[in-house]
């Protein structure tokens, strides 16, 4: 039997905490949590560094050590919070970023996440309030406001389609016994119906092809690709779109006006007979 090697101690110098650092007197747990959350969620300043406004919070609640000041330690959490959210948001809304451009998109992302920050454990929900936010803050997307809103609506619909809830299907036997005047149908929650004024579906396909080409060039050592910008003039007539999934793939289905209005009526709880009348009355 060979002798086991002697254990070696780490050469890294341990961090020495300072003396006890009690919470300021009169501070409740909820006040402490609110102060730290406010500091962590405050947007980063120039150079992606923590803003000076956070220093009083750091000095009041964060214990320094022999390597990092209180502000340095708080800055780590402040930066990681924002880098994670901004990265996830940019990944979810690549089309919107291609419409606005990098700088304008970054300003929008920071403003939106500051005003409508993460309210869920799931990063998937980051963009849930983006479309209403864009409607209220048009200056953030000008002069591309209309196209930006169409793109954001389409990309959020894609997120919903990807992992939205699936409900049980209809029983055909029960369905066939109900009269059309009392027959109500619904859509699966992962289906979104959109009325658009720009070909957002085709623009997203174009972006996907461009990203694929860029990845191929990176592998083969080609030239560094330029950032793709998406532009489009308004369509002469509305584009009706159903965003849905099938076999774990997301699809953009263009609809005739009658089909769109029929599905919209059914999703609103209108009986089948009345929904058909409403849908086709528009085409007369």
C-alpha cells in the first residue's frame, strides 16, 4: 500500500471580516430588505458601475472586509442583477433590438426593467408588461414606434406559444350533441391572435437566417458580421396572425380576415353560431 500524500493547505489568504457589524438600531427586517432590494435593483451608472446613490445603503448595511469595501460588495450584486436581466431580455426580444438598434434598445431595456422589473421567479415573464409599456412610452422607440410595437407583440406571443399552458381537448361526442346556438369554444392559452401592420413574422425569419449565417462565419473564420437591422414600411392592409405551437415548435400562421374574427369571437366566449355570423358579416 502506498502512503497517501500529505494534505496541502490553500495558499489563498483568507478574507478577514471586520468586527461585529450590527444592523442600525430601529431598522426592521422589512426596512432592511427594502433598502437592499432598492440598491440592487437601481440601474447601473456609467461604465456599468454602481451609482453613488447606493453608497449610504452599503455603508449602513454591508460589512466590508480586507479586500472589498462595503460599496464594492454591494456593487457585485447590483451588477449581477442587471447583467442577468438585461441579457435575458435581449435574448427574448432580438427582433425588437434589430428594429431599434443597440443603443436605443439598451435605453429601452434599462427603463423598462427599472419601471417594470422582475416580479416573478421565472425570467420567462420579464417581457409580460412590455407591450403596454411601449404604448405608454413612445419616445423610447421613436421613430420606429409602430414597427417596434408590432415586433414586441409578436415576440411576446412567441414566448407564450413556446411554454404556455395546454388545456384538455374537447370530447367530440359531447361536442356533437350541443346545438350551435349554445356551443362555446375556446382557444388553447398558448395561442395568440395578432392584428399587425408590419410583416413581423417574415422579419423574424429574416433575422433568424442572418443569425445563422453569422454563426457559420464565426466557425469558418470569416469576417465579423454586421449587426442586423430590421426595417419595414406599413402594410397596405392589416396582417392577421396566429402564433401557436405544434410538437414543441412555434409557428406563425397567417389568417384570412374571416378566420381571424371567428377565432377572436370564440376566444371571447361568444357561441359558435353567433361567432360565425359576426366573422362573415364583416366581409359582406
